[in-house]
C-alpha cells in the first residue's frame, strides 16, 4: 500500500470526568464546610493513539462503559480532550445520539435546515438536497409536525437522512441503528455501504458483531478506557466474542 | 505517529473541539439566522399576534407614561417626561433581555450542546439578535413619540442614538458570553442576574434626572464619578441626547457635560468586557457538553 492519507488522527487523547455532586453555590458551600469531597475523578479514556486512514471503515468495540461514545464525542468535537489532540480531515458528520441536533419545538422541515446547517452545509445546497432527504426519511405527513411528537425511529430516519445527504468525508455512527425498523435499517446499511464505496471514512460503534463484520474492515477494541486491540475486523470480533 | 504533510488538493487536518470564537460565528450567519428564528418561534408559539406583541407592548407602555405621568400626575421636574423615561427604558429593556436570555442560552440549548458540535458562541449571540429584533418596535415607538412631543432630529443626536445601541450591544454580548459560560457550572448565576437586572434601572438616570443623584452624592464626588462612568448610564444619556434633548428648547441644557469623554471610557470598558467574556467562554466551552 502507498502511504495512506489519514482522515482522523487521535494523538494521545484522554478524558477524565469529575462526577460532580452539586450544581448550586449553596450546596457547594455547605459541602465545603463539611469537608466533603465535591467531586470524584473518573478516567473514561486513557491516552489513546490511533490513526484512521481515508476510506477506512473502523468498528469501535467494547463493553458498556468502555469509553466508545466518549471517544466518538471527542472526534466529533462535542467535548474537548483533557490531553492530546484530535485532527480530522474534511467534513465530519456524526450520529452520536438519536435526535442530536434536533430541536423539539421545531417541525421536521425546520429541523432539516437546522441540522444540515449545523453540519456545515450551505443554504443553497440544503435547498437542493431537501427533496432527497425527505424522500429518504419517508416520514410522510409528519414532516410539518414538531419533532417532539416523533417516535425514536422517526427521529433516526430524519437524522440519518440529513447526515448522509451532507456527504461527509468522515461519518461517525454510534449504535443508533438499533431503533430503526427492519426495512429502514436495511436502507441505512445500503447507504453506509455506498458511502464506503465512495471512499468515505466510517467509524461505527455497535454491539452487533455480525453487523460490524459486514460494514467494517478494521476493529478497535476498548476496555475500561484503554485501547486493547487494533486488528482486522475478523480478529477483533473474535477477540470480543472470547472476552464475551 | 506520523505527521502527514498536506498534499496538494487535500483538505487540511483540522484540530477538533477548538472553537474559533466570535469569528467563527460570523462565518455561520445562516445557522445564526435559523437559531434566531427558532428562538422567536418558541417564544411566540401558539400566539396569534406573534411578533406583533413586541409592537403592542411598548406602544401601550408609552401611552400610559404619556397620559399617566405627563397629563394626570403632571410631574414637571423633567419636560417631555414620557420621551425621557421611554428612551431610558428602551436601553434597559434591550440590555435586560439580551443579558438575561444570553445567560440562560447555553443551558437552554443543552440538547444541542451535548450531542453535536457547533460553535457555542452562537447561543449568546443569537440571544443578542433576538433582543435586537425586539428593539426595532421600541425604537419605532420612541421615534414616533418623540416626534409627537416636538422632536427635531439633528445629525449629532442620531449619531448619539446609534452609539448608544452599539455600546449596549457590545456590553450585553461581553456580559452575556461571560455569564452564559459560568451559568453552566453554577445555575445560581441566572437568578443573580435577574436580581441585578431589576436593580439596574435605578442605577442610571432613567426614572429621575441625574441632578438628583448629584445633589445626593455631592457634585464632583468620587461616587458621582462612578455613577456617571457606568456604561449603561452613558448609553441612557446618549439616547436622551439623541431624542429628548431636542424635543423642547431647554432640555439640552439639562444634560450633564463631558459626555464625550465618558462615551470613550464606556466603549473601552465594554470592549474589555467583551474580550474577557470571550476568553472565559472559550476556556469553559470544552466542558459544556459534560456538565449539562
Ligand atoms: N458527562 C459525563 N460525566 C461523567 N461521566 C461520564 C460522562 N459521559 C460518560 N461518562 C462515563 O464514562 C464512561 C464511558 O462512557 P461511554 O458512554 O463512553 O461508554 P460506551 O463505551 O459508549 O458504553 P455503551 O456501550 O454503554 O454505550 C462511563 O462510565 C460513563 O459513566
Ligand atoms: Mg455508548
């Protein structure tokens, strides 16, 4: 292989959380006077080095609480790492949580504009793509309903439709396909494979091992915030199965 | 770890989670306009008159002052009292709305902040824009009211009016950024802000003439100097200079002198606050997603 162009570079990133017990000044003062610790430190992610090449599709695997979602949020820039640096090449779109970037008081239509614009798409391009997005989401008469009345599957449909139509160079997906129905799930997977065929970079978090075996060519396993394996998908999935 | 050199035609590697601050906001005006529209939509949800309410309220307010204070109570310490009072209130209302809503803006948009990246400065800035949208009708009422009272606009006065608006905008944005960021960590801030905003109308010559304060504190005293260098006081006086001063002959003489110097110092204070607000906001914004 010729020296691949990197799409995502994680350079020694780590993340601690301080589990705060209080959110008001009064409580803080009372706790301080009583000499109680105000926070527990918790390391969700120990320093991670990882480079993902352009066009690669990588599965992030690991048990609950191992830090997968945290890692994706750092890549997406939603949170800042405590140490290190994340570098991304090109436009990034992430489906990190169902309904991310949607405002409950706006209609589906308004949310398409809002969400696409948050993902960095210009107005003219959104207008151009609008019909495709709506057709893909296929939520029928609910387009002009406030999204607070959507089911989680409908949320996913719209969010996924917007995200894939922004034509991201790097696409992050966190477990959310789980809430779609069978037909939509198949449609999404086809789309993801299309993105992959177009040479875009994918990072997928999922507990569905057969699914990631189909979608990804590389597997990265996290365990309690440590990167413990980085291998071709077959080997990584096998390691996960053994670890159970 | 290899550092890849940018090859020709490649998009560059960009460090994530490092906000470009207000400059980045300036580059995302369409998104800003959507957020402002969203805010207005939410505010006027299920209301028939919608934004029309922002015309009705100041118009009624002005009418009440004009009739109640001017014609019924006949207070005569200040000529054209309705114009004087309303001009000052416009400053206080827009400042209060901008700062109050900006303080809550990040917490109120927790859903967006927690789940997706966008320059977080957008939230306080959109609060300021919403306050700006509501300012329009108030200015209209002020101008019509002043014209009815006999105002003859002069170029210096219009410049003063414009200066007042810019000053309040910069001041509110700086404070808004600062308070919005701190409010994420300590929700008490929003209550403190509400309290302070209630008091602030009394710390500038909005309801009374400045001479009363001078008589109380002593002409040339330090306390009076502090009172007069408050940027909000300066903004109120600029609005008075812009409208009320030319509503009746003799009004202009009642304005305090040395306004020019205090305008300069107020802009310096406001810009310093803006720099501080931006810096604090930027330093804390990496923690917003996990604290909300
Ligand atoms: N904002 C936060 N504040 C405090 N702790 C957090 C926060 N976000 C995540 N954590 C903690 O970090 C750890 C890793 O969480 P993360 O969501 O990354 O796990 P995950 O690998 O995605 O798990 P799952 O498979 O269940 O989705 C968890 O123990 C979680 O409690
Ligand atoms: Mg997770």
